[in-house]
C-alpha cells in the first residue's frame, strides 16, 4: 500500500516535478519509514553536489524594531514587552570583523522592518562590508521594500536576499498576518528580487497556526515553481507575548521530512538547518543536516542584544559568544559526519549527474 509513496519520492527525484495533489499525498504520508527513505535520497543528492561540506552564514540581527505586526512573531510592533534595540553601522561592522576572523565569508543582516534603515543607511553598511571583505557575500533579510530600494541595495553590493513567503496560501497568509500585509505584495517582492539579480531565498514555518497539509503542499509546489536559490524552513514556535501564544510548536520530524523533500526537488538548493529547528529539538540542527540541509547560520550579534531578538521563546545560543558557538557547532557537526568550510558558499549550479 505504502509503496505508492516511495514511488512518488522516486518520481520526484527523477522529474523534479509533482502535482499539488501528489505533494499533498506526500505530506500526508509522513511517517518514520517514509521520512528515512526521503532522508537517504536527500543525503545522497546533497553529497553529490556539496559533499560533506556545510556552509556557514554569520547572522547579525541588526534591529528588533518592526513596523509590522505578524501574529506569530515576538518582535511584532504591538508587543510592548519587547525590549527594543538597533545596531549602529559601526556595531554591525564590528560583528563582521569578528565573524571574518572566525572564518565566516557570508554575513546575513537580518532585522525587523525598521524605518531607521533607509536606503542610504543600508547602502552605506553594505558597501562598507563589501569593500572591507571583498571575498565575502552579503545577504539581507529585512522584509518588504520597494523595487528602487532593493535595486539600490543590489547595486551597493548585496548578493542575496531572504524573504520567507511564510505560506503559499493567500487565505492562510491572512490568518497569520494583519490586514495591512498582503500575500500578493510578498510574492511581488520575491519576483522583484529575482528580477534584480539577487540570489533569492523563500521559506515557511512548519506547523504554524491553522496550517493544513494542503497548505504545506502549496508551499512545496510554490518552491517547485519559483525554484529559489535558498529556502529557510523551521518549525513554528509560540512566543508568549503574541496572539499565537497558546498554539503548539511545529514538529522537528516533519520539518526534517520537508527538508528532505526540498533537497530531492532541487539538489543544489542552499538549505539551512535553522535555529528554530535546533530549538524544538536538542539535536535538530544535526538532524536537519542528516535530512539534507547544508547550511548553518550561527549568531554573530553582540551577546548584549541576543536575548532581545526574540522571535519565539527558548531560542538557543543566546548566551554564547560567536567564537564559542562556532566551536561548539563545528564539533557537533563533525560528529554527525560533516565539516564546515570557509567560503562564500554560493549555490553550485553545474554538477555532474544532478
Ligand atoms: N516561530 C518560528 N519562526 C518564526 N519566525 C517568526 N516568528 C516565528 C516563530 N514564532 C520566522 C518567520 C520569519 C523568520 C525571520 O523567522 O518565518 O520570516
Ligand atoms: Fe551555539 Fe552550541 S551551537 S552554543
């Protein structure tokens, strides 16, 4: 009976294409056996493209000030209990300096939609980083901006942009966001970023409130069609100061299963084992790598602000210095059979047989 599911996974590997129905069948068929079948296939494909290499990105959480009010997010505008901060250009450059000496060759500037970071301010930061560290890539994860803004940031040297689509079902999008945010503008931004020339990342939470398996199937179909360079997926984790505080966290196992399916769908995709995955499961990041992920994003933010960048409760690694965290992670992933490489970690586009 269940052989159909295995055949679907094989067909996904062969054709990199499934119908929405088929995706839904795969999502619904989740169990430990299917997940391990998918993980083996994913791992083989990942090894064909990236070997045992793990790319690292130094995450700098530049601001927890946000004009948006996403219902799931701990730094949402309405959260009066959030202790707000923003990093100055010098503080951000200091983080990159520490990161560079630790071997990071990609810096990810992530933050809420904070109006302080005008195009002028951000372009100044991006071009300073790029001229100080010519062998590094800069990734931005700063939410929705205009075409002109994205274009200026790209021209200032930013290489990549992460903007999770959050859900590929417009109705579900409305359940996760306030009325002034729209699924369409999110999708428009993703297309704009692609058109400008960024390497683009989308992604979603797993187990977010009201999410159905059809929603996840739509996410996978969207990923199939959009074919992003990067895809960030992690379990939803409730934050006690949000309207979603009483919803349960998403499952690490299903997240890993989806990581495997995404790897099989696009063998060369850059796929992080996220901090959220490491938060719901003590070995989540290792499990994510074993399911097909190939990227880790250790935190380079100053320890003084780490706890304040609280998108969800119980986030890991908020007390450790960057160096300590990297040492810990390197050892942990070595035990899982992988090793960290010191490079920009761009997507590999031409590989034999895949
Ligand atoms: N649980 C898990 N992930 C979250 N994010 C925001 N809030 C949460 C939460 N409560 C994710 C969103 C966002 C990314 C930066 O963090 O998907 O795009
Ligand atoms: Fe951060 Fe282990 S990875 S302390």
